[in-house]
C-alpha cells in the first residue's frame, strides 16, 4: 500500500472518506443537479391575406351555364357576362 493511503487510513480510523480521495469536487456540489433546457417558441411570419373575388372566365363556359359562386347562383348570358339569378 502506498504511503499516502496508509497515512490517510491512520488519520481516519481505517476508512478514507470519499471526498478526501478526490471523488467529489466542491464545484460539483455547488452546481445545480438538473439543467432545464429553454424551449423557444418558433415565430411564424404572418402573411397578409388579400381578399380577391374569383372571376370565372366566361370563355371557358357556354351560354346559359349556371354556376354556384359562394351562396349565389350565376348564369352566363348571351353577351358572355355572369348575372346573378
């Protein structure tokens, strides 16, 4: 047995405390045991919404076609214009 350990055993009565051997450091005692992570909320970029009225292309429809647009019914007349019914 090394001389250092023999002297320590004599000092402490046969068993050397762990903190004297260097197993526990004073910095570790002061440190918090749990480390909480900071969760940062993701910021969403808000896009401005434009309200646009959908215009139906009359060239794609034949005369007399009836289409529901929103809550109203629209009919295509001979001059290729949508009229509410």
